[in-house]
């Protein structure tokens, strides 16, 4: 009986986690203004970032995965997800 309760609880927590994760993965359109691969940073002219409650603007982001730089060239249009990692705004997902 206890095992069954634990399985149901774990499944519920997992389902809630996936639901909140799906909401957070809203992509935002941006134009790449500058790429600084050495510093692992990119400057983006982005639309409103709803998950961060931030209006459209130009700003510098850290990049979570260096492989993302292959998709980011100055002047190119991208869609991305940003979040705060260790207190720093970071591109965590890229289309």
C-alpha cells in the first residue's frame, strides 16, 4: 500500500513539474546584435520576455551551451528562451 502511494505521489509531482516546465519554455523572437563567444555572451534585440516580466529591449545574455553560438550570427533572427541561472540572465534554449 505504501509503495502505491509513493508511486502516485511521484507521478503527480512529475506531471506538475512537466506542466510548469512547458509553460516556462515560451520562445521569444530576437535579432542577434553581437556575439562574444570567448566571454560566452550574446547581445540580443529581443521582444518582451514574459517569463522574466521584461519589456522588449537590447541586452546582453550569457549562453548556457557554447554549441548555440553556431546558430547565432550577427544580424540573424532567432527564437530563444532565457532564464536566470545563478542570478545571471542566460539563453537556455534556442530554435
